[in-house]
């Protein structure tokens, strides 16, 4: 392989690329792709993408996607998070595992296959921004941009650290701000309507929430009450109780439908979603991406973490990449160089064996 992908990953690690601040690494990606033979490299904000040669409008589009933004380093780092040091097989640095390794592996697979006209798909390499915050200038603006240019992907291979196993599903997320109201009164007298008691009633209803449909893959919707705030002083019956509900959604209902079902479930509380855009993602077991992955001996599993798949609603997406999820967002993050080289070979084999 002629392109020096390890040097590329080292350069990315040494360049700060916090979410919404990824211009430096976007510049690196744009220059590197052009220097290594990718044709017609394009950029939207800090999202960089390229198409395979001899693009055939009659073939489906497979998008090879990973992100180049990172979280901020934790205070428990013992190494310089921006120093891409190699010790044995390990390459250290912020973003090495999540998800620089996936990005460079997908890019190498793209370069190896971009000129092959016999593939059953058109390839699109997309190195995108703001994944860690699902920001407005990442996938949320990138997919509409592609649609405007007639390039909506038919399927997506998402590069995230999964130990190169095949994540076929991940739950969606709703965060609900909930408010139960009552009437203030003196605690020593039989006065007022206690908003806390009303909230407790509704919290019990939410804990026992059991809608009619259950996802075959993801199981039931999971409701957790994670924060509560109520009262001003010990002798005043509270007239307002605020609490937060963390809802892990499934493909059985849309996020919007789930909100309405939860509103019907409670009696006293007003439920307001902070956002409904983080959808559950499930790909059919008979989809060509899944069948190609399992043919290579990869084990399908349900991912406990979210990714940009949550924003690709309606587009079949499979998540698979080098590294381990447990290293992500942790101090002294690293990836093994052997994991990257194995991933490159696996991605190439998977794409070549696709049957669309």
C-alpha cells in the first residue's frame, strides 16, 4: 500500500480537532486524499468526501463513513494526548481509537477500490465532523447536501471501534424535561397540592411504561429517571417538581411516536423532549452488508453506544471498525497498528464480496 496511513493518523492526532473545531484535520484529509489519487475531492464545512471513478448512476451508493472530530481529553491522561507516540504495536493519542483508525482504514480501502468498475456499488468516502456532539455542521447538514446533489447513500458502512465485529443495531435517545405542578401551602397545615407527590405518581407510571409493540432486535424501550429537582424549604409544600427522563428508544416506534405514548402514560406531568433526532438504527439481517460481514466470520451484535447512524434514519447502516469501544473517551487512548492493517484488508474483502 503506497499511502502512508500511519503517518496520516499521527498527523491527525497531533492536530486538535474537538467537535465544531475540526478545520485543521479537515484540511489534512482534503490534502491527503488529493495527493493520494482521489478524484474530485469535495468539502462541506469540515466534512470531506470523494467518489469512486466511473460513477454509475444505475448502481447503488455505498458510503464509507467515519468522523474526525474528538472529545476533549480527560484530566486523567498521563501522556500528552496530542503526541502520537508508537510503542510496540500501540499508537497512542486522542482520537487514535475513536475514530481515526477507522477513518484511515476506510480511506485506504477506498483508494484500493476506487478505480474498480466491476464492483456492484459506487463508493463514496465521507470523513465527517461533529459526530461526538451530533452537531448541525456534521451529518445533519451533510446528508441534505448529498441529497441536493443526487448522492443520497443507499447503504453506509460506519467506521467506529467495534473490534471489527458487525454492529447491526443501536438504540436511539430521547431526553425529556418533565414538570409536575401543584399548589404551594404550609407543610404544617392541610394545605396545598404537593407537586412532588404528583411527580412520584408519574415517575412510577414511566417506570412501568410498556407499549404494545416491542422491537425484535432491540427489545423494549428503556426509561430511566436520572435527575429530580423540587422544593424551596422544608416547611413549604412544593408547587413544582422538575425531573429528567433518559429514554432509550427502539425501531418499534419513531421518537416522535414514543414521546406521544409517554405523554399519554403520565397524569400530571408535562414532558418536553430536548430533541427527537437521535433515532434507533437497525439493519435487516438479510441486507447485503450484513451477509457480507457474516460471510467473513464477523459476529452481529447490538451496540451499546450511539454514532452518526442515529442521524441516518431510513438508510441501512452497519457499524464496524478497528479498535475497542472501551478505549474511546478514556485516558491514554490508543489503537493497535495491527488492528488498522487487519481492518483495511477486511473492508476491501467485504466490499468486493457484496452482492447487491
